[in-house]
C-alpha cells in the first residue's frame, strides 16, 4: 500500500485571516498538503457567502508556508484559458519552491457559467475541453513551444517560460468520477485521482474502473494514487473509522474538509488527531 498522506481543506465562508491560520496549522502540524476550492459563487444553497479566488489565494499560501504542499481541489477548467492556467500554476510552483499539487476537473456549476457568461454545454463538451486543456498545459510545461488546433482552444507557437520547478511538472490531480471520460483522462494524465466524496463502496467501484482504463492505455494502476474528500465533523472516532474504511479500499490521500463554523479551532483539533490517523494501515 502507498504511504498515507493527509490533506486539510478549507473551502468557503471564511475570512482571509482564517485561511492564513489554517495554512499555518497545516504547515506546522505536519499535514502533507493543504487545499482550497475553485468556485465564484458559494455552494450549499446560499450563493452569497464569501469565497475568494482560488489561484491568487494559492499564491498567498505559497508565500506564507514553507513545508506543506498546496493545491486547489479542484480547479474548474472552464473558468480560465488553459494557457493562462498553466502560467498561473508555474508561478505558484516557483513561489512555493516546488510544492504545488495541480488539481483540475471539468467543472459542473451551471449557475456560475450563467452569471459569468461562460459556455457550459453538455458534460461531453466539458470533458472535451478538459482533455484539450490537459494536452495544452502539459505541453506548455514541458515543450519549448506549443501549437494546438482544437475545437475549443487554439495556440500557435506558444512560449511558456519559465518551466515549473518540479520536473517534468507538478503532480496532476484529476477530480471527478465520470466513468467513460474523466477516469480515462486520469489514467492518461493523473498522478492522483480525487473523488469528491461517496461511500467506500462507491469509491472502490470507480477506482476499479480507473484500473481498467489504466490497463487499456498500458499504465500500471499502482502509479496513480487515490484520494477522497471526507467531511470532518466533531466525532473523531467516527472520522478514524471512515479513514480506515477508505484506506482499506486503496485510498492513499484522505483529504479532510473542514466545516466553516470556527475552522481554525477545527483545524487545531484535527492537528491534534493527525498522529493518531497516521497509525492507520
């Protein structure tokens, strides 16, 4: 089994001071990675709660931490041109000294696309965009120039310097559980596959589909780490049991999502529990 790595995530409805405190706790307490999310309207029924832009926040996290790896779980591909996103990611990778984990997915929040005037289309359209974006981003990170003639994006002899600190590029996390397209892209591009949630049985079933896609593309499935987002409540015995159940089906990177009521106190309590969680497996 792959060594366990634990992440902590604060998503929305928090102040900048609370984000900064959670980043500090993650850095000092020994979490392996710390995360935000990428939305322009808040989730959960009330769209008007505070939510900050993900990638400028990651730049702040990079500057205010020294050890913990940082990432967005996950970037909505449709919100930014892939060449712009590739440049933003390289900037954060340099600011952090090579600590970026690059999370990306096809995006799903139709209301945000409507309010921002962005094309939403079908799930297939968004999968097509993500597949093109992954080709573009990895090329910009690794090749001297990139030309791409796609349905959704076109680049001609595009220059992208500097390259990332990490070689050949930051680890790519692909978020989502679409059986036909998303998991196929994970088999081709991902260092880590991230499930947004679900039961251990549901995650295990999707993970098995990913294994089959790996076989189809000739990749060893053991080279892709498995991650799941777990909402953290007040019962840490139950949390430990949940983590144990996910580890038993092959999850290597539990991503622990903080509730937004007093997230700093919750992060401090989670930091106290972290050594106990590390004994799992």
